[in-house]
């Protein structure tokens, strides 16, 4: 999945997180996150850390051809 700035902002909004909150939970520098959410690309390793931080908090990010955003997951199905 390609991570988008819009999806990241939507995920933070669902959780009520600031950029500082996301930085602390993902282990990514505040400046890197700020630049990303303002249009700069991030490395794959950074995107993986961001996705993991959101997933741990129960949020799935969506970035498809025609839509981007976030979904709050209340419970995951057991496989």
C-alpha cells in the first residue's frame, strides 16, 4: 500500500493524535512526519513504521486509486 499524507492525517484525527503523539508511537522524528504530511515522500521503512503505529491503535489506513483515508477498527476477526 502506498501511504498518503491524507490517510495519515485522517488516522490521527480518528485517534485524536497530534504529530508529536504519532512521532512518539512510531519512533519517527517529528520533522519527518511534518514534512510527509505536507507533501514530501517517505521511505518504505518509515511508511511501515507509521502503518504499524496506526494498526496497533486499531486504525487501518486506506490509499487506493480513487480514495484515501482511515478506518477505526473496533474488533478484528479471529482467522
